[in-house]
């Protein structure tokens, strides 16, 4: 898992950077969106957040049923919403992150030719929320 030690990939984060980002998000009242490629990684990251911090965390994966997905997505916008949202690439497109979500971290990235597009899609979940329209 790329959160344990510095990898050769500068786009991914270390465990220390991950924990610092969680602390910063808790202090500022913001949410942190963490992307990974596998459901088991998402589950492991949520478990790690619960074990290592007092932050709330939730996983958005393709393994959720339609009802579970609806419940989790509505929970993300509530006052007591989790600080950390861990999502697989199933959620890289097609949904809007909550307005308090201001930062994207990449826990792991696939070594695919479409990788730059995948990174852009992941980061677009929050970028479009914080763009001021010009008229």
C-alpha cells in the first residue's frame, strides 16, 4: 500500500501526509476525499482512519448496493458527515463531492496509459465545486 512509505510515485501520499491531511481537515471543518483503485484498499484505509485517529471515515466502493450508496451519499452532506471519504475509481465520475470537500489525495494509482485522465476525473469531483463562474 502506498500510504506506508514514500513511493517512486510523487502523486501518492505517505502515511504521515495522510494523517496530517486528516488533522488539517478536522481542524478546518473540511472533508478529505481519498481515492484508491481497490475495494479492499478502501476498506483498509477506513479501518486505519478509525484506528489511528478520532475522525469519522466512510468508504464509497462499487461493492455498495444501490440503497447503501444512497444512504452514504446523503450522509456525506449532513452536519455530522465524515471527515474522510475514501472512494474507489467507481466514484471518479458521476457524482458531486460535498461542498466541504476541498482536497483530493491519491492513495494508489493504476499504471495505465489513461492515468492522467483518471487523475483529472478524480480531482474534478471537488474542483468544479470551488470554481467561481465568470459572466
